[in-house]
């Protein structure tokens, strides 16, 4: 299956879709009301599964209270119909609005929490909503609300199983289209990037808090939509339909089918909706059998029955308009771009950086060298807002950084790569670059979802820039490959392309040559100079002396948390202190060896 | 004021149960970062095993104290073993898989235990032998039963024993080391899988103790009891800072008190809303729980 | 201090070193990072493994101690095949590993860290206590801080603790991953002096070091790893004089 030809697979997929569609259309004509009823349940599970999949599958956030949104949609429709005599269709906009607002309410307090805490907070939210519905008089308490009128379309009442079945399918198709467009949008990529590596996503410019909040809101919208359908289907609702167990069932649909995979979620809906019916012969043993089946299925297929596949199709246009060069960079050459004053950072008892000051000028290539553990990466982490400095001041383009969220630092024009490569491994090379570019993408989300012509035009331009960036680092051929499968040298260059996507004025490279062979290193030198020629100032941490001495305008030397030398490469190579610290000194060693070490430890 | 102290006594008694169950959640989470959804159901199974032994022994002429001891020992041992089996069958094979798949098997185990007990014992309430009576004493108008005192003392004693185990023994130190850095622990020669099993055993053991005590205290048990209690115990673990053992103890007592005051001063219908709102409030202000978590975040 | 001549012990008719690694292949996912690494450490030797960051040094060590699964190859320690042994059993067969970045248990006390080093002796508490005290004799600084949380120690103290912890089981081979990382120059010398002491007591040492000059000074032999392959190997003095090594790692 994994190795089949893409064209063949696409043909199989089309046939499968046609078969399912045909089956779905024929079903109400031939099946009994009971079977249609089960089918409606499956379709409803599909809708809610697709909604929860946004939160769990794309954004990787745990949600154990998804039934709350389902309840809010259902109760909104029921209350508006019975109390204010809205028609079913009129209840939809306010009901979606309520669901979205509740998405903000649940999302907001959870944003700063570690993912595991989401479990209990979302679970609590789900329970709160259910208990409120159970306790208030307006919601009918434990009895719920009944006598909800069926939807009427052109004078025709949608109340028979077959017509409700049709309505459910229309809802499902809307949700399918919505979630499909969402997943391909800028927001969809951002969701997957935070699922893959939240720290890296934030550090390359993704506003992770807002992106997470939007995941809850979008998931809530779909959940509320499904809830309205539920109210219309039964004409009566009560709190027992929105329990914790219901939330768990939705989660099972998603994880069993395959997180982040639309066909997987639909398959999960078929199983969760249909299997208990198929197991009716087990009578009392049915629930038990379902539980055991669930465990066995997860053990056999931990990724789900139909795991998400990486989109290999690369829609990069071939046009060659546009330029990566930064306008006006040449004029400001030599100005102060970054100023670091007396920077310090402690980790527990370890003083990693102790009072480092330096300046970076526009248009230069500056290298920071020093032994492992000298504090170089910690300086980078402080500059980019990944960690907070314990002391000192950072001025970038005249702005004081130091307490800014990393994505804001990126927006100001400071971008980076990581020492241990931190690509989004389960995204393709070109998607990685797009995530880096997206914060600068003009297109509106609504435009992307509706597929407006202006949005299409912007997207095309965006993709063109992406292709040029890949071409710039020499990875155009690898655009459609999974980032995690690329050789190390290519991963390093891809990370550079991703960082350049943010249109930085200053690019920080953390050991770009690590793991590269000599040929790749030579090519990297050319690439670094090329980046500078685009108008981007470059600061790099590196150990490879050939590379450092070959490309740098200036070199800073760090040892043991302090700056011990600064100057042009040739001068650094002759500096006695640098040779001592960085390369080790023979003479001193012979003197100290043996005798003094006990005293040293105690010093 | 008298009512306040009365609620406090009640809150501490049930809080002791929550704390014992919360310890299991927190220990397992601390070590393998799994929210063990089946843990509340192990508590329930413990109560049912204890009931079965007690009812069986009721026909014999064994003295009550001895019968209780046998029931307790059987329940705790078999529940501990159940915890180990759950770990081996449903969790160990998935430790390297996506985090959510192991969560789903945990939910599957939870459902399987509930429905398994439902099949064997039926859906109704079973009555525990009335062994504790309602006798007690009164301090300043506040009634405290001997049952409450005993329960609370046993809970505290078990928690203290656990504290000693975790801090004074090699296995306990290994557990704490494992929570910090699994690879470094392996380099010490620690058999990580085995320590995880011991953790499951101890956690389930404590949960079963709480289960039997709850049965003796309220005298009624049913297959669903683990779900509600598990939810609150889990909340307690998070409130105290999940992964933090003293935090789970404090969190358990705190949730017990909150529930008791909530039911006493507001309404028992709103207790859960009250408890969850406090939890969410605490997490918004202090995202790692009241006492912080024992997790070293690595860059 | 002059390097001792390595003592070799015969095994049957073959002369085998203490550690014998043949054709190690290791991959992370689909990306292979070690492409057939072979190396050897004889009884009583200090062997240095050099190479730039990303060359695969740490991966090699983690594979030896069983933390990383290998795809292909064979690892023999003192005549015992430890290729597929899980990490906790490799420790038992006499390989002590001081990992990169020290990896001490920060929330535990210094003494608890040391005791855990003797975890495999836990059924003989007297022996554990004896060895903890032996550690204190070797590192008096740790004795002063015995009840302090390990995470609050300075970098040098943490490195001492990591070494002392790995020595608790008196391993036949001590594997050290960048022990000088982040330390002040004087402490670096002290660490190297200690490594020599450790060898003098009969423990062989495999040393990964970025500070190539220092490493070659105390090592008997060395290997240079480049992009997952052994590029050079030989006596430490020969490598220290080799123009290729000087250019790449010794600053010319």
C-alpha cells in the first residue's frame, strides 16, 4: 500500500469515494429505519470526529470535554426554537456563535498549560456544561427540552429518518469541505507545526498561543454545528446525551481512525457508530467486548487504522518573478543592528553565561566560537526569547528584547536555526519553509477557506517565494520529501531556508556545519555568503575552524560563560588566550597534573 | 462555626480516600507521563474484591478483625497485581507509540473493568457488612465517629509509609530518579520496566485500600463508583501538581474539603462545578499546580 | 605523567581487547548516522574518540551502553557479547557511562545520586555505604555537599558527581562523554588528572572529547570519527603529530 504508484492510489481513492457516495445515496431507499438510524449516528460521529480532529489531530491538543460544544450547539438550537420561536435555520448562526465563544472560554485559560493539564481542564469544562444543563430550570433540568420542531425546507418537513439522513449528509459534506480547506490553509500548517514541535514553531515566528486558541474555536464551531443537527434529529435533548463518556467516544473516533487523517476519522466513525450495533448478539457482553476490541485495535495499530499520510503533491509554481533580496539593506550597511550588554543567565547552580557584551553591525558575518558548554547557545536562546536572561540588556533595531515572546522577536526581524536540528519531521520540506513564511502571508483565513480569487493569487505568489527559497539553498528537488527523512546536511539547509522564510534582518545559525562532510561544508560557506549578499546579517556559532576563518568578518570567542576575545579571524588565530582556552595548553597541564587537583576541587 | 468543623471532619475523611487514589495517578504520571484512566476502576475493583472476601468469610466463624484483615490483604494484593497486568498488557507495548494511543488503551481498560464487574456483580448497589457502626465522640458539638477517625488515621499511615518507601529505599529512590531522567537511570543499572511495574503495584495497592475503606465507610458499592471518585482524585493530583507525591496527598485532602464545604454551603448539585472551577482557577494562576510538578523541563 | 604501556590479556588463542566493537551501524528513523564503526579498547588503556560535533561520537557511546539500538554490528566487553543487552544489563557487565551533559538527578541529593550509582549492590547496603565513603575520599567536595540537591551544584561539581556515580560499581571500562564541557580551564585539567588516576587504579577509559589536545595528551590511542565513519586511528602521539588532525582539531 505504501509503495504503490501515486496515480494508482489516487484512482483507488476516487473509486472508493464514488462507491461510498453511491452506497450512501442508495441506503435510504433500501434499508430499514433501524439501519438508517444507525447510519445517521455514524454520520453524526463523522461530523464530531472531524471537528475534534482539528483540536486533537492537527493541533495535537488533548480535549476530553468535546461534548460540551456538542451540548452548547444542541441547547442553543433547542432553546432558540422553543423559547424564541426561531426556525431551525435561524438558530444556526447564533448557535455557532455561542459554540465559538465557548471555544474561546475553554481555550483561553488552557493556553499556557502543558498539554497533559488540558486533559483535566477540558474534562472539567465538559462536566461543568453538563451539570449546568442538568441543574438549571431554563434548560429543563434532567428532563431536558422536548418538542423541538423539525427543520422545514420549502414547506417540506425534515422529520422522517430518510430526510434527516439526507440533512446529516449535507452537514457532513459542509464540515468535510471546511476542515479540508482549513487543513490546507496557513492556520492548518501552523497547527501541525505546533503539534510537531511547539518550541521550534514559536521560535520561527508562529504565534503559538493564538494558533492554539483558534484550534479550540474551529473545533467548537464544528461541534456546535453537530449539536444543532442532533437537536433537529431527535426533537428532544437531555443532559445524558452530553456526558464525559460521550466526549471519550468522540476521542475514540479520532484516535482509532487515525489522528489528523480525514478518511481515518470517517472510518473511526463507522466503527464506533456501527460496531456496537454489530455486537448486539453479545447482549450483556457487548460493552465489554467493545472495550477489549478497542485495546486490541490500539495495540495492533497504535497510529490508528488509517494513519494520516504526508501530502507529497508539491503545488509550487514555476514562474520566476520576484526576488529574495532585501530592498534598502545596502544603504544601512555598517549600522548597529544588535547590541548586547552584560548578558547573564544561570541554570540552577550553573552560571552558563556571565556578563557578555557585543555589537552586531548590518551586513557582516560574525562567528561566535568556543568550546562546547561555553554558553554560546544560551546566548542565542536569550536573544530569540526562547529563555529569559537573568541579567543584562538586548537591543535589536533599537528595541529592547529580553522579555518578548519568540514569535514577536521573529516578527521584528531576528530568525534562527537550532543546534540539534528542529525541523517539523512529519511535514514535507516545502511545508516546513511555508510555516516559516506564513507569519508574513497577507491572505485572510476566510479568503483561503472560501477559495476567493484574490486569496488564490496571494497563495500562488507565496508558493513561488517558497520555491525560490528552496532553490536558494539547493533543495528544490527535495520539496516534496518528508523533512525527517532528508540526510543531515539537507536538513541543516532546509532549516536555513525555513528561517529565511521569515524575512529576517538578522539570521542566527547554531552550528550549521555539524554533521556535514567536507564537500557540504564548502557549499555551506558559499550559502552563508549568499545569505549575506541578500542583505541579511549573519551570526553563527560554529566549531569548524576552516569554515569560521573562511567566511567571518569578525570572530567572538567565548569560554566558560564569558567573552574572552573579539577581532578579525587572523588576529583570533594568533591570540594566545584563545589558543589556551579553546585548544588546551600543554605546558600548564604538565605543571598541574596530579599534585594540585584535590586543592583545585575545593577552590 | 460548628457546621464548619463538621464539614471539615467529613471533608478530611473523604479527602483521605482521594489522596490515596491521587497518589496512584501522580506516581504513574511522574514516571511514564500517562494519565492512567483505569486507575479509578482499580479502586472500584479493590472494593469488590474486599466485598467478595468479606461476604464469603461471613459464613465462617472467623473473628471480625481477622476477616477484615484477610479481606484487606487479598484485595490489596490482587489489585496491585491487576495494576501490574494492566501495565504489561495495555501500556508497556505502547510506550514508544503516539501518546494518545496509550491514553485510548487506558480508556479501554477502564471500560473493560467497569463492564467486567457489571457482568459479574450486576448493575445494582452491593451492601458492605456494617462493621464500623456509628458510635463516636463529640468535641465542642462536632460529632466525630470512630469510623471517621480510623479511616483518617489509616489513610495518613499509608501515606506516611509511602513517603518512607519513596525516600528511604533503593526502589523508591530509583522511582524518583526515573521521573527525572530515564536514560540516566538505565545507566545506573536500574531496570526501568521493572520499576514501572512496582509503581503500578504500589499505586493500585493504595487505591484498593481506599476502595475497601470507602466500602466500609459508606457501606454501598457499585461498578460505577470508580469513575466519579477517580475523576476527583485525578483533579486532586493535578491540583497538587501532578508528579508530585506530597502534592497529591495535600491535593486529595483539599478536594475532600472543597467538596464537603461546597455541598454544605452551596448545594451538592453544584459540588463538581465548584471543584472544577477552583481547579481551573488555580491552574490559570499557577500552571503547574499548587505545589509545582517534579518535572525537569529540558530544552 | 607518562602513559603506561597497555597490558593485553589473551582470550583463548585470539588476543582480544577489553572492548571490541565491530562494524557498528546505527540509524535514527531512516537516516543512518553510523556507517560501520569499529574500535577497540585494551585492558588498562585510555582511548580517545575525537571528531567534530555531529560526527556520531555520542551516538557511538550510547550504542555501546545499550541506550540506542543498533542496526548491525557486534559489541564484546571482556569476552561477553553485550550487543543486544538492555542498558541496565550492560552496566552490570562492567561498563560505566558518564553521559554528555552529566545528567545527574537534579531533584535528588548528592548522596542519593551516589547511592543510585550503586543500585546493583542494593542488597549489600554496607558495601554501598563503603563505596559512597570511598567517593567522598576521592572527591572531598562532594562530602561537603552530600545533603544538597544535586541540581544546585556548580558545573564542575556536577561533573565530579557524574563521574563518582559511574565509578560506584567499579566498572572495568569507564566511558566518558565530553567531561570537560563547560568547565573552567583549571577544572578541565583536574578532570583529566582524575581520569588518569582512574586508569591507574585499573579501569580502562574510552573518552569522547572536544578538547582534542588534552585528550591526546593523556590517551594511549585515539580514533577520529568523521560523518559516522572512523577516518583515522593510531597511537595518540602519532595522531597529535598528524597534519590532518592538527588542521582539523588542533588549530594547525
